[in-house]
C-alpha cells in the first residue's frame, strides 16, 4: 500500500484493513519504550492540512509521524494564504510543489480529500471529510475491539446516535461489516439516513432492540447545532431515550464494551457513571 491514497474504508478490502490493523498492533510496542522513536520514516515529510478544528486526530497523526522519525508540518489555516481568500486547490498545489511525502486532509465538505487526491502528486490520507468518512477513526475503533474481544468476526456492533451526520458511523459500518461483524444502528428517525439499510445494517428506532445482545455499543457525539428543534425536541429527551447508562446497558451482553469517538457530551450520549 506504499504510495497509495487512503480516502475511505469503503475503498479498502478486508485484506488491506487487516494488514493496517496488524501493522498498527506491532507498532504499539514503540509507545512502551523509553525512547519512543524508530527510523521508519526518517527523511520523509508529512503535512497535516486541517481545515476543521481537531484535537485527537491532528495530534495523533503528529505524534505517529514523529515517532516514526518523519518531519511533520502542521498547516495553520488562520495564518496562511487561505485567510487571504486563496482557493483550497491553489493552497494544496503550493504545498504539493514542496514535495511532501504524504498530505493528511480534514475538511468540513465531503469529497475534498478525493478532489485533492486527483490533483496532488503526494498520497492523500483522509482525516475526516464532512459527513462522508473518517477512516483513521474507524481503524482505531476496529483495533480497539480486536484487542478487547480477540476478534471481530461474528461480533454484534451497535452504533447509537446521529447516524445521518456522522462520518465515524459510515467508516465503522464499512469496516466492521468487511471484517465479519453484524452492525446495527439506532437513533431517532430524523437521525437515520433513509437508505441506511442499503449499507447492510439493521436500523432501529428503539435503543433496547438495537443493543440487545450486542458485544460492542458505540455512542456517537450529538452535534448540538443539529439537535435542538429539527432533529430532536430537546437534549433532555434525547438523553432519556438514546443516552447510554448502566440501566440501559443491561440489555447488551454482560461483557459488552462501550465506545465513543469523542468529544463526549457528558450526560447526553453517555451518563456520568460510565
């Protein structure tokens, strides 16, 4: 997969996903060393091209690059020519002319990483585009489940929340299904895409039905700007109906793991007790 764009889990085969997970599992050992660095990417340059705020994803890519001895450049939109109305394409082409080895892109508009991959010489990694996909988050989630459960094949994974607007949900649906899990999604009707079952999942508007017997229960962040009014009457009602707490989780398997991609709205998606 050297030199290849990674734009979405949908584009990857099961074998490619497993190769990435196996490699990540081996590389975790680096984090236990006194000197957390190996020369794998020495002499290589990574550009983090983030047009949306990010804590976890941008920091994770930066730390990963540095632990592999790469030179990491974090692009700041506010201090760049983008703030002077330079187009996205011109900005990306300018950075590409500096001969980076990979460009990691996050943008609020779906499809931007794909567009850049068409015109840039450097490989592009999608770090989240609109409501489309977030492949690196899904890789992390699949690796976590594999470590906690020992496998993914045959597990039941329930994803709860704002499925319609979640790039994390889409990437996880593609990934877990390709690795042999049954995937269920749950949320109020206004937060479920009308064609969600075309993705090969079972859709529920009842939290209890969705998580019954589940091995993994994943809560998604509710985007507050969409929640009040149009998508759901109130935060309190959402939390009462779809927020996870110990009482609701008794319907999942006793050893079920609870996940959340962050950031968490405490008391909404997850009770303070979890």
